[in-house]
């Protein structure tokens, strides 16, 4: 197996991209990554496109075929990867395996979603189609509803309060203020979302105990990376950023059937695999981009990834060690919570952010002395999870 | 459309309870099951009162939860009132509770036992 590196990264703005089609978004992110790498596009032999909703939301299928045509990459091999909100992580994993195996040298991985073409009502229904059709979806369950049921149990079991959740939201909003690509550019304070009579209006219930500011927005956006063998990075005048390890694990489709619904086993397994392949432990992680579609998930994933013991993330919240200036920054990009969550793009956007950070190109939100980072891309409600360890080379 | 949510199963080999239906036991890999009847009562494990609902549902909010039946089956369902707590005893009713694209949909509706 060969070591695999990232030589180019690119993103579109995340948010409401009214004038752009899904293909525009994927094309723009791809070209940004190609330009960043400075690669001759003719060298790209394989393209993976991560997308969840093209068929349902945009009436567009066979998206990878359309993309290589639009950006002039024919005759590169091209596949669309659909794995719910973990599509991006899955596409990267497949790209890494393609390069590591020696079958391909240069692979473009791009994720994108155009979710704001439809009403919030329709978008909520679209995402809910990833639940079990006969045992969950029929009841009108939503992903916020799943997260609400999970939070209900997790908060009770480990002693978290709505104040802890609000602190996560406030941190991630502040981080996103330093991220020009972020969807939500708004500073928030405890008074406005929890500690005043106005908070009941500003921060209305979404799926109890979760409120509006506990949730990510519905976003359009795209992100892309270019992978190659580590020994060819020197051809591109770029720092060596390696995908040192990946892991992926699944769990039962229904939340109800898990022995302990608060146990995100797939997160733990995926991270353990990624650490093992990278030859590290969770103690070696300098910062992480976690899949905080809901504030409770930043907490639970940090704990299930082994960065903290169960219930231990409270300490990070209370001490501020999870802030950009802290000892273990979590979601310096603003996370899904504020950078946004175009579902197919999210896993790729996490890798883009980590690459910028490891290169020292993250501007105001730069994490100091970052060398090794973790991403967790959480599909379904924790039933299909992809973790990556990225490391700055020598 | 045939919905596979009206029966629970017990693995003939290892006894693991499966709901909803699947073709292979997650614990032992067996493909042989017996039908396990639902009990009339269950215990509420968790719930959420959901305010932003998907397309096709016109309620202002819904309360949805997961209950454990007395023989171990766990299932999601709607809850009749929002004033509930984890651990409450519930009566389990199999009901027609909505239509999707003109099709009658049956499922679990849980009601607190007073």
C-alpha cells in the first residue's frame, strides 16, 4: 500500500446559493481544488462525487458523469457515492483506497449539495428518508427528532444541561465568524439564546430538548480535494498533508434496536480503525472537525472518539479547551452548526478545513502547532460513520 | 405497499429479538425466526416533542418516542400527549394514524397508563 496525500483543496461558499445549480457548485469546488494543486487536469484519472439528494431534490442523477463532462475531465473514470450525510467521508475513503492500491495516481473527490431549491418542509422530509421506512419514517420522525430523543437520554445519563449545549453553539458561531466560507456569520450570546425572556422567541424549540440554535442550517455548497501518492507531492510545491488513516463502521438502522441508544458504537469503531491505521492513539490528536449537525453530537462524538471519557466533554466546555486557542480545539471551521451542512459536501469540507489548518493557511482561525487532526463524518443517525486522521508530513 | 412493521421476531437459534423484520439475525447469523407477539403494555425509554415536521404532516407538533415492550421488543411510535417522562408505563395501541400518498399507514400509538 502507498501513502496518500492531499495536494489540492477547494470550496464554494456555504449558504443559499440561489444562482447556482448543483452542477455549478460541484464544478466550482472541483476547479478551486485543481487550481490550488496546480495540477494539469489531464492527469486526473478518477473522480468520486459525493451527493445525497441530487435525484430527489434537483431531479438530477448520474451526477459524476455530468461533472467530468462539464469540467473537461473526460475520459476519467467517474462514480457518484451516496452514503447519506457520510457521503463525503465515504468518497474520500474510496479515493484513498484507489491511490493507496496503486490503481490510480491522481483522484478528484468532490462533494456537493443543492438543498435550498426546496422548502424547509421538503428538505426535512428528504433527510428523514434515511430513517427506517416502516419503523421510523412513517411516524413523522425527523433527524432533529432523532437527535432530540438521543439528547434526552444522553443529557440525563451524563449530566449535560441546555447550558452546555448552548456553549457549544456559541463557540462554533464565533469560529464561523472567522471562516469566510461559513453559512452562518452571526455572533450569539448566552443571554440571547438561553438567559433572557427573549430567548424563548429567539431560540424556539426544534425537537425537545433541542432548540433552534442547537441545529445546523440547511445549506447549499461544495468542497473538493485532490489525492495523490505521497511520493509525488514534490511535483506540486505543496506541503505534505497525508491521509494517515481512515475507518468506517455501521450500526443498526433503527435507533430503538441498539442495546444502549446513547452508545455511538460506529463512531468509536471508525475512530479506533483510523487511529490504528495511522499508528496513533486519540491522545495524539491536536484538533478535530466533528459532525455537529446538532450540538449534542459534538459532545457525544468527542467522547465516543476517545478524546474525552463519557461525560468528560463538560470539562472542555467549562474550561474552554475546545476553543481555537485551547489545548484541543473542536470544529475551528464553525462545524456543521455554523459553517453549514450541504449533506454530500460535509465530509469533504471537513478534510478541506483540516488541510488548510495543517498547512497553516486558516487565517484568523488558525490552530497553533497543529500536526495531526481527526474528522468524523456521521451518517444516518450514527449508523454509518467515516473517520479520517490527517497528518502534516515532514 | 406492504409495510414490514406489524410483526416482531425472535431468533430460533440465539433468542435475539428483532424489530422490525430483517432476514438474518444480527447476533448469530441465523435466518430462522419465530413471530414474537407484542405485549399490551410497554415502558417509555425516550421521546422528543418535535416542532419542525416534514412535508406531508400538518400538525403543529408531534411527540414521538421509543418504548420497550414487556417481552423486550423496542419500537418507535407516536405518543398521544406531550406531558410524558422517561420510564412511564404506556398502553400500546396498533392504529391507523395517517395516510402517505393516499395509503393508510398503521403503526404504534402509545398512551400513558393513568
